[in-house]
C-alpha cells in the first residue's frame, strides 16, 4: 500500500500541469467530442510509458541520447504547427462555439434561439485525426520520457520488489486525471457558449503550444 500510494502521489504531481496534452484533453472535453477515445488514449499511453520506465527501458534510452533529440525536434515541430492552427482558429472571423442548448430545449424549429444555436455548432472532427493528435501530443513530447520513463521509472526501482505496485499507483493517477479532466471539462460549457470565449481559449492554447514547442529546442 505505501508503494501504491507513493506511485499515485508522484504520478499526479507529474501529470497535473498545464501542458500540450492536458490542453488538448480539456479542449475535447469542452467540445464533448470523442471524449472517451481521447481520455483512453492518454491514460493507456501513460500506463505503457510507466511500464517501460519501470522495466528499465530508461537505461536503454540513456545509451542512445540521439533518440531523445529526434523526439525533441519532432515534438517541437508538431507543437508549433498545432499552435499555429489554434491561432488561426482564434483569429478566424467565424470562430467556433459550443452549443449548450439541446434540441429538447427548443420549442419552435425556426425560433431565433434555434438559429443561433445552429450557428454555434462546429463541424465535428473525425475520430481518426483526433486519435492521431492525442497520440502525437503524448509520444512526441520529450518531457513525457524524461518525467514518466526516466524519473518515475528511477523512483519506482527504489522500491525493489514493490516497484510494480508503485507503477500501478502511477497508472491509476493517470487514469483518474485524464478521465476527470476530459469529463469534468463539460462544466465549462456554459462559459464557452460564444464564439468570443472559444477564440480566447484557442488563443491561450496557441500561446502555450508555441511556447512549449520553442522551449523544446532552446538551449537548456
């Protein structure tokens, strides 16, 4: 139990931070689009990385440092491109918004409220691009390898035979966090029911993504 709780605590401390992955999960949760898919991909990917770290793969990666450099540059390019796309959405004259009025709440099909709600609807994104983005934001992020594989794996191995209990705790932390973030984001729906609110959110996402991408390639 102590090893399990230690893994849970360290896992949460590493994952609860403003980052590219968390912002994407938050955005999909607010949009109520492919929420289960995104949360599952992020949680399963984290669990796989934790297993890799605990199994000692971190030592192998330390022997080939150029691999981290490849991931760093690829991740930086992806984050900057994703940030630019978010910036374009933020600057678009017809920014998207979240429709928070259901069909049951509308009495007349041609009422002004109905037309306004229709204008707020954004074209749904297909599952495949969403899944690919979630995978890229996870596996092309060098910080994931530094934190989850190297750091968490090193700490887990200090627990000796109980290291897999530590890994279970860290994996549970990832599951709790991603599903809470994805489904809890729906509570923000009322505040994101206008195009202006979405433009602000996309502007914040763009700034964070581009800053993270640039930070990956700057000298440490």
